[in-house]
């Protein structure tokens, strides 16, 4: 069982920035596919950014150029710049070791409002 704990969400004004963190119980994240997803009220969960097993990163078109996903030995991050009201959502981190080992955190709320 892998534990994931997100943090770093909060209330931010339009144009502001946040860095989300996902602390894991794993001793290393090398070679593990991981990602950030978000779910806005009344909408389905959607991919924001991910790191593939080989370390390559990919971003949803709606955040490309504004977000950076990264990780160190046991924590994944999402840096978000120029936040807009449409970025308001609960942000979740995901670790997918296999089809049977697919883990989610509890989420961290991001609210973008003036």
C-alpha cells in the first residue's frame, strides 16, 4: 500500500502561483509513473500533468506553459503560475505502479478568486 498526501492548496488571486506537493511513502520515485489530476465541481476528474516511467513529462493543453511537474526522491510537485478561476478544483496526485497498484491521495483544494 502506498500512502500519498497532498498539500499546498489554498486561496489565490487570479494571476497568482502555487506549488502543490505530494508526499509519498515510497523510498524512491524513479521509474514510477505519476501524475496530477484535478476535479472541479460538477465535472469529471481530468489529467493536469504527468511524469512517465522514463521521466518524460506531459501536460494538459489547458495548463501547458503555466505548470511544471517535478519530483525528488519521494515527493512530487506541481508548480502552477498565472492561475485563473477555471483552475479552481481539488487536485489529486496519482501513482500507478500497475493496473492493480493504482493509488490516489485525498486531494488538496485550490481556489482561484479575487
